[in-house]
C-alpha cells in the first residue's frame, strides 16, 4: 500500500489547492495530538490520509475506512504532499504515479455511495462474491454477454487487476464494487438475481463470525434470488462445508444439490493447487423456491443540527452502546479547529458492523466518506446517533 515515512510532520504548509490534488484540512486526534488525519480530494474523489508517529519518524498513508481505488489516487496525494511541504523524506513507497497501470477509476468500478439498483441494465443479473483474481468472473462475462455480472471484492490489488482486464478486453457487461457482500445484498430488490457465486471464501475457522455464509446472508440471498435462482458455494475446507450445510438446512423449505470434486466452469489458480494436493472440493447449490415480498426502505441519514466537535467530544459516550438490534461505538475524535472535526464510529448489526466518520463542518454534519447502507438496523442506529448529536432538536 502506498505510504511515506518522514522525519517530522509540519501542518503549516497546508491546506493547499494544487490542480487535481487538494488538501482540505488537517484534523488532530483530541486524545493523541501527535496523530491526525488529512482531508484530501484527488480528481474530485475525497478520502483521508492518516498521520501516525512510528518510532522517531512519522508515517503517512491512506486511512482504511475512506481508502479509494485505484492506488494511483493515493500515490498522487502523497507525492503532492512531498512536493508542497518538502519534508525530510526517509522512505517512500510510491513509484511513479504517472506510470501507474491504473491511474483513474474505470467505468466498470461502481462506488457504493452512488450505487442505485435501479440503474442496473435490464439483463439477467449474476453476482460473484470475492472474485479474487477474477478468472471466473471474466470467464462468465465473456461466455454470457446476455448477462450482467456484478463482482464484489475488498482486496484492492485484485480489484485493480480485474478492472484492467475488463478495460483491456472491452467487457461492457460486468461491474466491480469494493464492498462487503453481506451488506451489499440488502441494496438489491427482491427476485432480481439469477445466480450468486461464492467460490472459496476465507474459512475463518478462528473467527467464524466473519464468514460470508451465515443465516442472515442466506436469508438475503434467498430474497434477492428469483424462484429457481441459485446460490453456489465452492470450498476446499471440510470445516466450511460442514458449517455451510448446517446453515443451508435451517430454512423450513429448501432444495440443495451437492457435488464433490466436480469440474468448475473455470478453475482458479488456487483450485489448481488444491487439486494437485488431492484436496476435496465441495460444491453446494441452494435454490430459491418462491417469490419474496418487495422491500422498500425510506433512507434518511441526515442530521437536524450543527453541533461543534469539541462539544461532541465532551458529550458523546466513549463505551460501545448496545441495544437489542444494533450497537454504536464512538471511537475517536479529531478536531480541525474548535468547531469542525471528525468522529470515527462503528454502528449497525453485531455481525456486519459499518465503520464511518461523522464530518462536522460549519453548517452541517454528514457521514464520511458516504452514508451507511440503508438497512433497518443502520437506520435505527442512526436515529439513536441523531438523538445524541441533537438532544434539543
């Protein structure tokens, strides 16, 4: 991941407006003043850089909640900071931003904050969860031009590699999204999807709550699948297979098919390796048997008040607040000045939390980098957050 290490950080050279790279402000951690955040905008895309002491030096890198894609945007911001502020540079992992294989987001990349299911093409819809190298995703897109595919992947190098392949092969029937599939499913209308692929997910044997397959994910998958549509799981993990069978057999009515060591439409490089090691490969198909009720959620994540950051630092609870259906945890507070700043928080359901910032500006408060996913759980959590921020509204 692009980053620089400098001898010391001096914010007096900021803010700065340098063409397509803008430094908007520097926010200081109110509990650890040596740490901070830089608000950046590159080619109109806003994100944060983290400023953090590391031994006798200072590390500057992309903050993970707001981290954009492609990495060239981060490299541009860091290189611009070096050019403007002229720090004593100890190390830089930047290469040449102008020579990056992927300089800007491509049309196939859909930002989750602007995703609207109504804009999906009027074609059969297939979803792939965690496409990795993209071998299967691209194969299906090439073989089925009549289908529209959406690939979900949170590993940035994989995402950028596949974006380049989509561009090179001029595929117009595939979108890629950097987002958690467990949350993404809730953005889709009922009975819209024909196939969902979950191929070789991370087993998470020591952290089972992080698994993609769960009771909640299965329920959402069955809701968005058309009758006759299928959720397809392939795994080399005996533990994951047994766990998935337990999940898939919980619904009152279900139709499952199971194949062991069958051939896939296309093998990933990992499957090739596992075959050589003579590992068993399990494939489970869970079929949706009936139509689902339409779902409509009126999402309003706005705030009716304009508090000041230092007032919020005094008032908001530090410990996680756990309600019956959701939790909220205000984690860190950053001040741009006495009025403006950011609050880092996590919210929502226990097994699928969202991590956001509240950006407190003059005249408004908003989530950064974008609103939470419009689920009932997140909206309930938001209403509680608004009560704390706006006690007299």
